C-alpha cells in the first residue's frame, strides 16, 4: 500500500531523539528552546511557543484576539470542521468567505464583502500548500490568524506563509510538512501579544509545551527541509506532467513567482470520486477526499452561497507525494496518474 502521508523520518532523526533520552531531557528544555528559536528566526517573528496540541494552539490564538460571545469571525468554507466546534464553543458568529476558484484559498473579494459587518478576526487556512493573495489581503485591518500547516515552505512572490498575519499556527502532526510526532507552533508577529500570551499560559504553561523528545525531531527536519522540499518539488513536476495527459487537473498554483512545497498532490477530478477511488485501490494507492469534513458541512447554510468552494468539496482527491516514495512507488503513481478514468 502506498500510504497517503508518510513522515520523513530517517535514522539521524531517531539518533537525535535517542541522544535526548540519554541526556535524560524528556520534558521541555534545551531542545524545546532551540526548536522554538529556529522557528521564530525562520519566520522573522517576535516569538514562538511550541505546544503539545494543534487544537490548543488554535484556542490560544482565539483567546489572544479576545474572540468570544457574538464575535464575528471570517473563515473559509474549506477550513477544518473542528474550527467550527471551537468557535461555536466560544459563542462566536461564523461568517464564511468563499474561496478563490483556482487555489482554494480564501478570496480577498469575498472577505471584503464581509467587512461592513465589523468582524473581529479573519482566520485563514492555506490548503494544499497554496497561499492566498497576500498583497490584497494586507490591506485589511482586521487581525488575522493564519494556519500555515499545509503551506509551510511555500513562497509566493516576495511573501512567505503568515507574513501579513498577526498570529500564525502550524501543526507538526504525522501528516504535516514537518512532523514532531504531534504538536504545533504558535508564532506571534506582533509584540503586543507576548505579555497576554504569558498570562494565558500561566501556571499550566509547562504542561502545554512540546517535550524535548518531539522538539528534537523538529530540529533535524527543519534543518533538512530545503533538501526535502526540493525532492517534493521534483516529484510534483513529475506528477503534474502525468495528470496533464488526462481530463483532470492539479490545483496547485504554479508560476515563476511561486515556489511550491509539494505538501500533497490535490487533483480536481472531472469524473466521480467513487470511480477514481475504485481505480486507485486496484493499485493499492491510498487517496482521500480532504473536504468531507470541512467547516461549511458542519453549519446549516446554503452551500450555493459559496459556489467556488463546491468543486473543491465534491471533486478533490488527495494523492501521495513525499520524499520517501520508492522508485517502484513513483512508477506506479506516474502510471496511475496518467491513466485516471
């Protein structure tokens, strides 16, 4: 079986963890500090806190913006469904802004239409490694939380992920670009959030922080990321050529001004998902419809109000693309992608 996601963990990664165990440093300590500083410097941010939980990172970001009862929050229909669970628990009012028809990222034009409602925050979710139109969105004065989990490593024009946002979150789960075995980064671009963050963490702070064992994995992978991303881009170019021979299309934005991260291979199908899934199973390739459990499916709204999101929700299929694909697996994927029904 060619798994959809496979962490890029090599022997040297495990050696780093073993060395941490030998040093009897398991909880948040030196490795935590090193990894958090590396992330902070990578983004040129004010500070970075590494947490044990991706969901907790999102919750703290909402707390920092004082999102609560009757706060109006703009999100994409394609956002993860658990965003809705948290925002509803906070008693926020969810406003959906449709996505760009080519990238699946939240649309500036759709966000702009909602500004007269005085939203308290905009939460951006970057799907497939695509990035939104930062140049236009930078004109918006509403505080932005950006989830760059899938966009980590992509560059668009002069922008890197999260550059225009007040707060950035990025998961390091098994299916992330960088995996630490779990957890996430909470990255602050503005000094004014540092003291409130310290107050929020309070006496439970250390219990929420990423242990050194996990941070040790992150350090090795972040340092190796340029090489790993280059391999992903190489495979992406190969697969893009394969899909071009079919009636389907890859929905990863491509131009001379974009450096893709090759997070995953999203194919927008021109046929039924069930038919394609049946075909890929014959070759033991794991695929998934990523938007079966998206935010808009958790709320009773007229889906026709967000027409650009509909094709993504109904006809997108994720295919594997990661550095540890073997030569035989690559051959199989090239064959299957070039003959999709």
